[in-house]
């Protein structure tokens, strides 16, 4: 009985974490794939309204919004207030879920739906480097930062960096979300 | 007037995280490394979160930063104001509902700026993008000030003698 009361007072935040993480994960994957397709297939259109530019500008807002979505959902769904520390934790988990989900969709896309995308993007990056007339040393250094498609290092690079950066950024946004949507003030 | 520091266990990690993000965002120039046309570990880290267009980014020591000028404004002002929170809490009263409205205004201003620039109605600059980003990041940090440093008003009791 006492245990039930405790659970009602502190409902699980995992649904909110999943919702925040999934939304950000899906949007980021779509933006990332769209930007890759535009990069490899893109001739300059001459249009002043450049979709790639808009995607790039929006990516920081989208990447950081998971914590806000998750904390808002948690506060509104259960009509509760909670400390900002809990908001930071919810945001951190939402960021991690977003990266994991984005990585899984990315893997499915590049292994099953369009297996040639990664190689095409890799080739484009190499061609882009060659066009910059670098020395061999510079070329080797830059190549070291472009992991071969499908390799473990490519996966570790993208998922590892994503987990740390998205986790940190969404922890901050979760903290802000908790302050806005779940604060006891006002 | 006293200022009460609260939740320092949360404030310190927030300060460190925001300063680290800013330092990485400042790019290879801060570490006296070469960017090699945008290929550096700093650029790689922010690859997910920023377009990193060198024409829309400041340079440091001749190297393009790992984040654009708008993102630099956001991360820079956020980190700076988190650092200054103890002083802000001491000398200013932060009214949250006003700050919330200012955050919305800053978001709208940034979106309008992006849209008008993309439609060639007006041309933004490195500095204008930096300032608009700084408004957003700064207001976000201000919103959190009361959580960590709030004024304590001591009420003197009079005993009627």
C-alpha cells in the first residue's frame, strides 16, 4: 500500500524519455539522411532558398530539444512538479535514447534500404578533400577523421560522440525544461 | 542582503559542461591546431549539431571555429552567464515569467532572421547572428539563476519598545 503511494508520487519518467528521445532521434535521422543525399547528389541550384542551409541551422535546435520535450511530457502527463536535477536526468536519458534510435535507423537505412549511400558519401568527402590541394600529411590527417563506411570505427565515432554531446546538451535542456514546465514557483 | 547558493552539486557540473562545450566549439584555433578545411576533432564533435559553414563562422588563430556564429552566441552567452550566476544572483532580481517571454522573443527573432535571410529579404552578418544567438543563450542561463543563487531577505523583527 505504502509502495503504491510512493509510486503514484513518483511516476516513472521512462515513457517521457522515450517520447522525447524518439521524436528527436527520428527528426535528426531524417535531417541527416536528407543532408547526405543533398550533398552527394547536389549540383548548385542557384536558388537563394537553400534547404541544406536551413537544415543545418535547425539542427542545433532539434538536437537539444529532447530534454525539453521529455520534461514537458512528464510534467503535464502526471501534473506534477519536480526538481531541475531530475529534469537534467530525464534530458540526459532522452539524449541517449535519441542517439541510440538515430543510430539504429541509420544502420537499417544504410545496410538494408540504401547500402550504397555510405560509400557514395565517403567518396564525395574524399573527392572534396582532393579538390583542396592538400599535402599528403594533411590528407592523411583528414582521412583519419573520416572513418570508412560500415566500419566499427565509423559506428563508434558517430554513436560515441553523439552519446556524449547529445547527452550533455539534452541534460541542460532537460534542466531548462524542468524549470519551465515543472517548477514549483509561480 | 545575502545570496543563498543552492544545488551546488548541479551548478558545478552545469558550469563545467557549458565551458567545455564552449571551448570545443571555439575549434582547433584555441588549441593551436590546424582545421584542415573543417576536418578536426572539434568539428567532428559538433558535426551533428551545427552546419559549421566556415563562411558563417568566426575564426580563431586563423582557423574556423567548430560552430557557427549563432551557435557561438548561444554557447558563449550561456556559459558566460552561468559563470556569472553568483554575481547576477547577488546584484539583480531575476523575474522568471519575464525571462520566459524574452526566451520566446529570442527564438522568434532567430527564426525570423533565418527565414528572411534565406528568402533574400535581408542579409544577416556574422555579428548579427552572434548577437541573436547570444540573446537566446543568455536568457536561458538567466532563467536558471534563481535555482542556484537566490537572494535571502532578512526581516528584522521589531518588538515594539
